[in-house]
C-alpha cells in the first residue's frame, strides 16, 4: 500500500477549471481519490462524496501543474542561498510541479555522479519534481564537450551551460563568410549573447579592448526583423577570438 492509496478523497469545490490539453475551461468541482483525478466539471458541482475532504477554491484556478524550464537553484555549492527543498517549496506555492535545475552550480553538473546526486537529493528532500539539466561543456568553460551520453543516461533531461549560451564555430581548416575575422585556423566553441542597456556604449568598450566588428548594425537589424525580433544586435570578435553578440532587446543567442 502506498501513500497515494492512504490519501483521503479530495473535492476541490467552486474552482475555475482549466484543461489546456482539451481547451476546456469552466467553473465546477474536481474530485480526486487515491491520488488520481476521478471526475471534474460542472456536473460534479455540489456533490459531497462521503469521507471526502472539501476545499472551497472560491473561484481560483485549478489546472495541471506548471513546469519551470530554467531554474537556478543554489544546491550544490550555495545552500546558504537556496536548497532543493526550499526551491521546491517556493515552486509548489506558485503552482509549479516540475522544476528543471540549471547546471551552473558549484561544482557544475558536468559529471554523471553529480546528476545522480541531485536526483537522489530531490527524491529525498523536494516536494515537487526537481530534474537536473547537465552542462553542455566541461566545467562550463566552452572548451570541450561534456559526456553527453553518460549525462543523459544518468538522468539529465537536457544539456545547457545555463547563463552562458554556446555555439560550435568552425573546425580547423574551414572558414565561413560571417566568421572570417578568425581566419582559416580558428577552432573551438565560443560563448556569446549579452544584453546591454546602451549598445553604442558597449561598442565603444569593445573597440577600446581591441575587439573587431563582424557585422554592421543595420545588417543585423534587417536579419532580426525577418526573424520576428525587433531593434538592434551586433556581432563582435573579442581579442581572444571569442565571438560576442550584444543586444538591447534581450535576445540571448542559441543554446
């Protein structure tokens, strides 16, 4: 017998019921028994099954749990700020029942053992589903790909470098037209995607640091507008060969 089997019947009364899967939205009641939804809708309204715990929702929304796809949780490494338990409590209070935890922690989630640790910690301490995403590059340094197969086998739901967006550039001996500033021998992964308040000021700072402009602002305007984005973005090459996209629209590049 499980905890679900021991749960008393539950009736959520006078709720605004929303079911995105069917597009259904109506006022009514929801009846759950054994941890499973047995019936819901206006037809259930007013019934009071024997032994059921009744909660009056007073018109509040009852819907499937939300999913937070990009949560920066403190554990491991910054438990003084937040733990899997405290993050899950906050999520539950906001109607979030699944949380995807980003990998930029201390240590970063770039090893299957860390993925396994987070899954076990979430199982033991969290009140909602807490699922780890793993690092795309080792140490989040953007230099070497992480062990994608092993990380996903360990339970990582997807791979990302969290706050840092990465893209694979040219391999040695190749050269693309819009990355020509690197020359034919450039190889590796670069980090890019920064939102700035003042695009002109950011350009001045990059020029002062001996950066090289790769695209003209008006060219990127046209490109962004075609893609459904507005305003300005520019691409620069830093003195160390790293490509930098700067924007004041909030566009963050490509994971």
